[in-house]
């Protein structure tokens, strides 16, 4: 049976009938439950058995997870009527239980690029928080989705919108949303298995020495600044993370790169490029708002401030998104054009360097 533990935070708990380890993805969207059935366990349907360990999950929800192929016993997917027996090794991917905070539907415009009965793809603008949380209880993408679903008559728990992944508040670009439990479970497994296709565009300080490369290094919470993530090359902290990149255009003191994530850690692109000395342009949290020194270029400092004014956030955009539709099984692929603030920044750099 495949071992997923290298890529997830592990919290071990003990039970009278089994040993369970609950592992959360850094984005907090679903859980991985690994169980070794106790030698004294009597035959019992797996949907009933799993309720012992997932008390906040209904049998219907567990059945949906089984139908999505996300309940594996001894290395093989099983149906909800499978009867567990002593010694079985059970591996489960499930959606998290509802949050305690109730989401308030709000009529906020959304740029929806695709929608059907099962999934919705939205192009999120920079500045919009994805999920309500401390300091951002309204005005979020989830508030907007709750309103949209309510108006369309979609029957779903408004405090459990089917977010399969997230991007930071000031990151723009594509997100896929599941509109039912089956779609959520199926898409979550694709992200877990790294079978989705995602590319990001980023502007980073400096002139990268290579046209393409790979950044490797565990990512975990910074030991001193808890608002930042740090890279631990020796693996002593954090989780395994890999970022592939290639240069799209060079601007002498800034580089436009395309990034492909092999893993999906919190602030992965931001932390990895900071680690190699090429912090994201205007990323204040990681000191990217401090201009790289220019070599005697005329009015360079004023020029950088002008670019900061048109691009007042870290320069990161979720450009492409690809996945397999959970119901039709067709490959879905979407592209989001570069947002206007990043377009203006590029134009300013091209014009400035053309004259200096």
C-alpha cells in the first residue's frame, strides 16, 4: 500500500480497536486516515466501521468517498458494503467536517470561467480572501460562492463550500470548486496524488542565472517570524517541497518565471524563491518590497515606486489549471490571462529598459 506520510503532517492517536493517524494537507482541505484493524474486530460493513473513527461524518458521506475510490483496503478500493476483518489495512481520503463558523452568503461578483452540476472554476482577483477566517469573516470567495449556490437553488451546506485547494489573498488566478461531496472527494484525491496540472506566473527580484531549474527544500513555519514560511534544506523541519521553474522574460533586475509545483505547500513559491535569493517582486511579507539596487540607472528608485503603485501586491498568478472531471472523466484545462496590474508592470519595465 502506498505510504502518503512523507507529504503530510502526522498527528498520531490511539484507539481501543485500531491505531489511527490523521494527516492534514497544508491547505487543510481533506484528511488522510490510516487504520490497522484490531485482531479482535468482528465482521462489520466498512461504512459503519469508519463512523467509529469519523464521528462527524455521515454514512452517506462515507459512501460517497467509497464510490469515488478513496477508501482502500489492503491496497485495493472497496465499496461501502465491504466487511472489515482483523488485520485489514484501511486508507481513506475524506472531506473535512463542517467548520463551526457559519458562512454568510454575500452578493459579490465572481469571474466564473466554467460551471456545470458538479464543478465550478473561478478566476479569483488579487485582494480577495478565499475562506473566512480571523480578520476576514466576510467579503471572501466562499461568501460569494455561498450566495451563488443559494440563488441557484443548490442544496449544500453553506459552511462547507467544496474548496479543493486555495491560493493566497494577494495571489490571482484559477481555483476549482466542487459542488457536491462526490466531486469534492474525487478532486481532492487528484490533488493528493498530484495528478492536476497547475502553472503559476511570478515576477522575482534579480536575474536568474539559469533559464530553468528546480528548487528543493522542506518548507515549514519560520522559527522566529511566524507569519513567514522558511526552507529547511536538511529536512529537519517542515514538509518536502519541490518547485520547477523556467524563465519567460528577463528585465535585468526582475525576472518573469513560470512555476510548476510538484508539491503544494503553504507559500511554496514565495518561500522557495526567497530562499535562493530571488524574492517575489513587492512581496512585503518576505521583504520583496525592498528594491534591488540598480546600477546607476537614472531615476531607478522612482521607477520602482511607480511599478509598485500599479502592482501593489506580490507578483504571483495562478495561470493554468487542469484536472479530470469527476463525473465525465474528461480532461479539463483552463488558462487565465495575466491580470492588468502585472501587465502594466511588464510594460513599465520594457519601456524603462528600452531607454536606459
